[in-house]
């Protein structure tokens, strides 16, 4: 009996040693690496040539001396195209909200009508270029899709207006070109171009609506060649609505922040 007990004790000791050796030999397995977290913080540039706009202007004619009204106010309209270039900086301050600053320039040809019914003459006025600087606030509807609103300062350059008679011949009078200041509000959507299985790190597309309002200005009608006043002046403001699509490149997007645990 004593020999049997000794044999069983030896077997148990050998089994325990083998189990301990097996446990020590198991390799260490690291936790899986978390997926990268998209981060909208950083600088970006953008540009595009596919914009269209509408122009509205409240106009009235008055005498150059004394500002005596000659007509009631009339709203004139127009339309055209433009291109955009710009840059900006965004800051993502939590998981869903993004704020930023930006500046851009628009160039093209949005034409509106200018009329003087008192003299029976008409012409077109072209918004040749404009510029804006403002802020925007966005909400992430998805990690790579930002919906936003924006607003700020805007300036514009309007080209010279050459008047025609009702018969379609030059009237011999014009309005000089001029600059105006104003403000704008708008909004849009910006989304990553990593779609349909195509990898485009850093590249985005944004579509934006904007309304820009420019304060009223009184301009004297001038005789061609000598630039003497005709005796009439036109007072008008300007309201321009635009829709544009631009390509955006974000410098930080190729190196997103990785969550750490």
C-alpha cells in the first residue's frame, strides 16, 4: 500500500509541473488596434468654377442736384456664372461640432439691369468679382460629412454700365464702375470623396448657398467722352444669391488622430 501511495504522489507532482510549464509558454496577445478617428481640425484650400448666381437691385432715379425723386423704386434682376477660390481653418471641438474661419474670392459675370425710365435708357451692370471673410459653424451628420452655416463681411466690384436707347443704339451715357461693402449669410454641406471604394485622402467636395447684401449707392449718369453729368442719378442697392460647388483639400486629413486606450 505504501508503494502505491508513493507512486500516485509522484504522478500528481509531474502532472502539476507540466501544466505550469504549458501556462508559461502561452504567447501574449495584444488587444486589437482601434480604428482611426477622423479629425476636422486643420487648414484647407478650395476652388471651383461651377457656380451660378441671381442678382436683384432696388433702384430709383433722382436729380443729381437736390436729389429730387424722378421715379418710384423698381426692382431689377439678373443672373450669371462665377468661380471661387479660398482657404480656411477649422477646429473640431468635440465629437459632432466644428467651427472655423475662412476667406474667399469669387470672379465671373453676374449681370443685372439698370434703367432710367425718365430718359428712356437702359443698360447692364456686371458683378465682376467679390470677396468675403467670415466664420462658420458645422455639425457632423457623419464622421466625414459636415453640414454648416456661415456668415461675415463681403465686398464687391461692379463694372461700368453703358446705356442704350430703346431702339438698341448707344445712348452716349454711362455709370462708372464702383466698389461696395456688405455682409453675407449662407450654408452648405462638405463631404469626403472616399466613396464607391475609391480612396481620396484629404479630398472633399462642398456645395454652398450664399446671400450677399450690399448697401445702396448713388451714381451720377455721365456723358461719354467728357464725363459731365446728364442731370440724373441712379440710387441702387444689390442683393446677390449664389450656389457653388468646390473641391476642397484638407492638409491634416492624411494623418488622422488615433484614439488611445
